[in-house]
């Protein structure tokens, strides 16, 4: 699948959202001319724009959900570090906290 995208995977959600927004803006700009010139029917244009807006909403929802899942995972890791520390496993606790810090968004 990496070959399909020129070997640049993964493409982060922010870049995907930006591209869908760009494409939507382009379609909203050119479709009226295409409809006028008979290149595209008004119904087809409306459907394509609605579908692309649905893609935008879905991608936004996935991005939000992934952020929430990452935050929950981080809270779980911190809890695991606390448990390790209370059990006298200082090295394990330190390693877990370091892993959490390395993955923390900047």
C-alpha cells in the first residue's frame, strides 16, 4: 500500500484533513462552471460535495477519537508507573514514565 502513495506513509490526519478541505473548496469553486458548461449535472455535483463533506466529518471524528484513545492510553501508562513505583519497582516505573514522556505530544 505504501507504493500506492509514493512511499510516504503514514500520512497524518492533519494532512488528510487539510487535503479534503482543499479539494472541497476547489470543487465548490469549479462545479458551478462545470454545471453551466454541461460537464457535470447539478445533482451529481451536489452529491459529490455532500459525500466529500461526509468524508471530512468522518475523518475529523476519527482524528478526535484517536486523540481521546491516546490520552486514555497515556493515563493508563501513568497509572501503571504509579503501581510499579508503589511495589518498589523503581526502574520499571522510571522506564514507563520515560516512554510516556517520549510519546507526549509537543
